[in-house]
């Protein structure tokens, strides 16, 4: 029976830091195999961004040609949150000894993990450096010098930190998530402040100068200006207002890849922007979301 290292996590997305950890683990003389185990959902988180299917696919693509690495789907197959100790016990049916990989940022709360007193008797911990946190000499320490956060990577896609095996797919997927979150935020601000008939148009393939356009009706000229001020307050500094054209009855806000039209009902009916945006490109109707 083999001695293994268990490397679990969300891998949302997987990146060069994860590969560096696996490579470092394989250099340990007493570790014969690395088991990479993506979670269905991290016990300390409320959601994941990429689906379990995609995260498993990406990991298998990344490690397909790496010897002595197995991507284990035990947790995702259960389709629920799984405590680390349950995964350890599952693996101990087939393996003799387990080294459990944790990030240094987990050290302060490790004692709060489910059945920690039992867990520490079943595994030896190996700690991956994070955020220059000091690691006690009683723990084995990984020799990796790449400090990449999946959370930061989702928020600011840096292509060089993604893996070549699935770089394009991951970049596209998370940029779409980022865009959806931005659109949802804008729509919420408008809706919360009584804008009416809010519509979103997907223009990415419509030969237009922005990817998305949002149209909303105000209750009148004063409300049009008020909605602009609400947006300035609630979506800055995350969004950059490249240009704002104001006329009282119609305000256009240019965010670079998103264009927001706020109009009084009279102006909206007069200029029929919905029809114009729907017919962009190939003459077929656009996607009103």
C-alpha cells in the first residue's frame, strides 16, 4: 500500500501555483503518489464559480501526462460538502499513510476543522506557504515560491498564471462570470432605485463598439439624473466611467465594454433603442436578457 499526499481544494480555477505544489510534493522521497481531490463545495464557502464538471475536467487535462498524480472525484461524486476527515478515511481504505496538504492561511483555524483531534492522528500535515505566514518547524513545509490566489485570479484574470492545457477555456469562462456579476450589480442598482423596463442586450458578436448595452426607463428628468448619481455612488470604483453624456431626458454612460442608456419613457418610445440594438450585425434580433 502506498504513501500518498492528499491535495484538496476548490481549484476554482486551477493555476500554476497548484501545479507547483504537486511538483514539490512529488519530490518528497516518502511520497509515492499525489491525489488531487476537488471539493464539491469547500466546507467554509457558500458557493463555487465553475461547475464541478469543469473543475474536474481542467484538473484531468492539466495532470494527464504527470506520472504518479491521480485526480480523485470522491467529494464531487457525493454532490455535497464533505469534511476532510471523511475524505481521508475514504482514502485510507486503499493507502497506508496520508500526508495532508494545507495552506499556511489555514493554520490559525485548523483546530476548528471537523473532528480535528481525530484528523491529526490520521495524517501528517504538509504546509504550503501563503502570504508570508510563519510556519512552525513542527510541520513539513513545501518548497514553493508561487503565491497565487484563485480568488484574486477570478477577480483579475492574469493569463500567465493559468495553465496552458486549458488557459483559453478558463479565461473565457471566468470573464463571462465577471461580466455577469457586473451586469447584475448595475441592474440591481437601477431596480432598487425604481428604474423601469430594464433590458440588457448581448452585443458581443453584433459588430458594435461595446459588448453589452443596458436600457432603463426613468420616471422623469430628475429621476434620470438621480439614477446616474446612484450608479456613480454604488458601482464606483469597480467601474470606470469613461464618458457620460447628459441631456436630462437621456443619459448615456460609457463603461468601456458596457453602455448604459437611461431615458424618460417619452424619449425611449421616440428613439426605439431596443429595435436598433436588436437589429445590429446580421439583421436578426439580438439577445435581450
